[in-house]
C-alpha cells in the first residue's frame, strides 16, 4: 500500500465527481458514495500505517514520481512521498473525514444542498490528502489552494445569509494574504535548491548546508507567512472564528483534520528549511516559536469572553495550533506532530458535540443553553471527555502531547515553557467555563430539544474513546515499535539532531497538570460556589478595559478594515484618477507624494491609533491622505490594459538592454 | 529554416492585437483582439518548437488553444450579460468600478 498511496487521495476525488454526477438520483442522495469512498480510503490508510510500522529499521521513505513534462531540466509533475508523517496524516484525515460524513447524514438531514454538501466534503478531503502525499512543493501548493477553495465553498454553504458568505470571503482573503508568501517562498526555494521542487531534496540540501543561510531564512519566512494564514496564527487568525458560520461538521473537519493543520503539516514536512533557516537548534527566540507562543496566549484569552460555543472552540483551536507551531519552533518536532494527532480526536469530538447541542437547542449561544447534562447524556459525557482531554488531564490524549511540547520547550527555550504552562492553565479554565455554562445550571433556552440521532451519537462515542486512549500511543504501552516517536519522525540524512527525544519529565508534567486543575478549580469556584466577587467589570475600570479589548478581539478586525483595507482602497482609487488627469505633467511627483502620504497614513494608523486603542479614526486619516491618489480606478478596462502593456513594455526594454 | 519571418509575423500580429485591445470600443472586437495576441504567441511557440526540433512548443500551443477556448467562453458570456443589461457593448460605458 505504501507504493500505491496515491490511491488514497484519488478515491475521494473520484467520489466527488460521482456524487456531482449521480448523487441526486441515489436513495441516500450521494451520502453513500461519499461515506463508502472515504471508508475505503481510511482502510487503505490503516493498511499503510501497519505496513510502515512493520518495516524494518531504518525505514526509508517511499518515493514515486510521475513526470508531466520536463523543460530545460525542470521537472513538473505529481508524486508521492510516503513516510511516517504521511501515513499518520493519511490515517487521521481519512478517519476524521469518515466520522464527519457519517455525522453529517444526521446533522444536514433535509438540507437544501445536501448532495452538494457531500460532494464538497469529498473534494475537501481529497485535496487535503493530495497535499499530504505530495513529494514536491508545487503539488503541495495545488493541494493547499484546493483546500482553501473547498473551505470557502463549505464555510459559505448557507450563503443566502449575508453573514455566512462574507465569512467565507473573509476566510478566503485572509488565507490568501498568507498564500502570497507561500508562493514566493516556494519560488525562492525552487531556485535555491537548483531549480528543483522535490521536498526530500530540499530538506537534504538545507540540512547539509547546500543552501545559504540567507536564502533559507528568506524562503522559510515566506513559507511561514502562508502557514500563518492557513493555520490561523497571530495576526492572521481573524478568519477562523468567523468561519464558524459554516455548518458544524465542516467546522469539525476544518479544525481537526483538514485546512488549519495543513500549515502545521507544511512546517513539519519541510522542517529542514525551518530548522536551518531559523537556527532552531540554538535556543533563544525565533520567529516560529514567537508567533506560536503569542497565538497560544492571545487566543486562549479571547476564548473567555465568547458566548457562541463554536467560537470558544474556534479560539481554542487557534490556541492549540499555536502550541503545535510553538513546538516546531522550539525543535520539538515529534511533540508538535503528536499534538496534531491527539488534537484531531478531541477537537473533532468537541465540535461534533457542540453540533449536537446546536442541533438540539437551535442556537449557538451558551446563554441559551444550560442544564443540558440530564437532557443529553451522551453528548454530555463525550463532551466532558473531550474537554478534559483538551485541558490536559492525565491520562487523556491531550495530556501526553501537551506535556511533550512543554517538556521539549524546557530544553533551551524556557520562555516558551512558561508560555506553554500559562496556556495549559488558561485552556483548562475556559473549557470549564464553557462546560459549566452549557451543561450545568438551569436551562435558559426555549427550544424543545432531545438527544441527537444515532448517526450523530455514534461518531461522538467513537471519538470519545479515542480521546481517552489516543495519547497512549506516545507512551510505548503497545510495544516500543508502535511508540509514536518511533514510527513518526523526521528521517532525513543529517537530521539526527532533530529527532532527539527528551525523557518524560515528571516535575514539569505535574506542574502543568496542577495548573490545569487550578484553572478548573477557579472557574468552578467562580460559578458553582460563588467564591469570587461578581461584577468585577462594573466595579473596576481596568477589568472593564481588558474585557472590552477582548470582546473587540484586540481591535484587529478594525485595524484590518479601517487601517489596511481603507487606507489602500482610497489612496489607490484616488491615485488612479489623479494619474489619469496629470499623467503628462506630474506622474513622478504624484508617486512621490502618494508614497509619502501612504507612509503618513501607515504611521498614523499603526503607530498612533493602535497605541491609543482606537482605530476608528483611521478611515478618516486614510481618506485625507488619499485625496491625491484616488483615480487610477477609472473602472475602464482599457485604461488598466494600457498600464499593463506599458509596464510590460518597460520591463521588456529593461530586459533587452540590461542582460 | 528561418526563424525571423515567423517572429516578425508574430510580432506584427501581437501589435495588432494590442492596438485592438486598447483602442476598440466594441467588447466583442476587444475579445477578438485578445485572440489575435494569443495566436501570435502560439506562432512563436510552434516556430521555436520547430526550430529546436522538439514538440514542447507544440504542446504548449495546444494548451494555449484549450485555455483560449475556455477564456472566450467566459468572455462572451460576460459580454452577453452586459448587452442584456445595457443594450450596448461599448466598453467605455462600463465603468461601474470607478473609485
């Protein structure tokens, strides 16, 4: 199966076409094709895992490549690169996908675009699998963009409501911002590796010093921009909470198996570049760990003030992704990937659980839930398991991986160990808050509700079991051969330093669990025992300010809309008109003034307003600064075309004379 | 074989295409001018392919033709819709995106 791993993405891709073509005429409206196809893919992935683990050491990655065409020595084509990371991802993605599809038959029952929904789910999974098996960065990018497109389709599944379609557009544009970096990074590394897209080759060259450090740093930083967009890292995380507008099964899929983990996967896959480019082995602080660490804390803080249960989980995902990125940033490769693995189970569980609640009470808001413990016992128990796993309570899945990350950070990255511990405390606390608001107390809603149907309950139970035992793979309980770090590791010549393992650190583990328990204790005390003073927000100005900042999501959305979008939109629009009017006498002048004004705007917006915490005036400043620049936007195609041809003519002349 | 003649022909065709795209007011003619430019490129590709004795040039030209067909499909659909809404295909009048 390892040599034929290309079948695994192909099957759901075929199922996508089949569902579109025949889905509507089938008795189950296409769901049976989707579930059947993904089921086969899942079984094949399991076979691949078993075969991979069964191989004798040292395991060599299986590589196959199909050349589409070759031009001047540049090989463009598709291929598979199968190693421990690949088979693990294949299994996780197909498994979560299978459960999500089964669950969707219940959740989406009677939806007006039911068939289309399953087709999109199939394509989503197929794209993610294509990305996972990729042996070259070009194919990886194709899968990456397909994943982005499918998420757009699925987030905006109920596009009749404007909020949903704008959430889809926001997700698409925000990730696209990062994708510019990804594309530039791929191009940079393509040339750095001697005009070669192959990933294994890239890793080898990076680790053996075949590529200069400067190029690796540039390429790595550009790739990481893509990761920040896709994996919702600060400050490009803003799309993920809004993506909750999509149907809940989609959220589960996006958060657990596809889409957001693609970024983490990319870092893990081309780790050689990041390791060498950011000198991760040296300790201290580097960009990856820093972004991850910031994300852990700020997202966890945001999770406290949400009322929408899915948004609590969304911020929790961002925070957990921060953990993974941070782990990769501090050199704990196995820990980061392991957290991806365990997180997939309990986050899918939590999302499907929240879907079950939403299905029952017809509201996302926790203020309209409460007391669900008795009415929905299956959901309650599975949700509890998921929350405890997320909070890192032993021996549940989250404990093992989170602890490995914190332990990994304690070797040379003590700052990030502290971040990890604080994050563990906050995670436990906000999950306890959510669980309390949903399941305890009195029911505050109005809808008449009931336990969810079997098609939804069974996936919950399966995931519940896995959230309990999933982490044990990391301990070697099932024989050292099956130990996670044994079969999933970064096996590239010269990478021996990267796969080094740290022994289980008892004091650190105790500390993180203790912090988690304290977090739970404080929140329980606050809600259940009434231990802490209420209404702190009304009494203390400081608390009120903090609360306001959190509710407004650190004003990042305002900054992006008022500061970035407007300040670019108006100046460019104005500049266009102006250039049109004064092309002959003042083109050079205009650009100069425009640049200065834009710089002024950026200064005013970024420097002044953010510090003041009020970005509202930015639109005004931008407008003022942009008076000069408005008018290139004539709306006439031919003006644009003239600019285009003029510019290319200039470039052509330049090329002729200067080369 | 002389490469120059082909390149000259392609250059002239391309220039005619550029002129059409920039100066024509009729949307359909603009689309046709774009086709002229694409085909100028095709001539280049095939000429270079023949000159270097490989098929890569022709393969590319086939790709271009296929893509061009799709592009014209989309373009004509857009122009048709514009015509239905405005009873005119004068592209100077279409400036709803003006800033």
